[in-house]
């Protein structure tokens, strides 16, 4: 009986370890730097992650600091990106929940690529 109990405990530990790295990031209203940090951290994970923006939040992007693959946007033009590229190592869901991401100066950079 003890062997069976230990086996179930071991199986439970393995299953919880395998699925414990998926993460949900909650980004507070207006925290563009927090959104960028969440995207960067999710990109470094091999698990499926989710980023939750504040319900009906407003995120004002005032600068761009990321360069797309080889310095180009998806349409082939050059220029910086407002957000890091999302890797394809895992699934990343960005749940906007009615939030708006705005560029108040109308600079020429891509928000999401």
C-alpha cells in the first residue's frame, strides 16, 4: 500500500511540475513598461502564457525601442517596433479585455508585428 501511495505522489509531483510554469501576467492600467516586461518574460518561457491587460485600460506608447527581425517590419520597411517580437516557441495570448493601446504622437512604428 505504501508503494502505491508513493507512486501516486510521484505522479502528482511530475504532473504539477510539467504544468507549473505557464504563467498569467496582469498588467495594470497604463503600465506600458510592465506590458513590455511581461512580453519579454513570456518570450523566454517555453510554456503557454497569457497577458491580461486592465479591463478597458489605456496604454500610451511614447517610444519604440525594438527592432524587428533583421531590422525590418513584416512589410519589408525598416524601423523600430514599439513592442518586442513574440517568439513562436510557445503560445502567448494577450487578452486585451477592451483595452486600447495608443500612439499619441502618431510616430511611424509598428505596435505589434
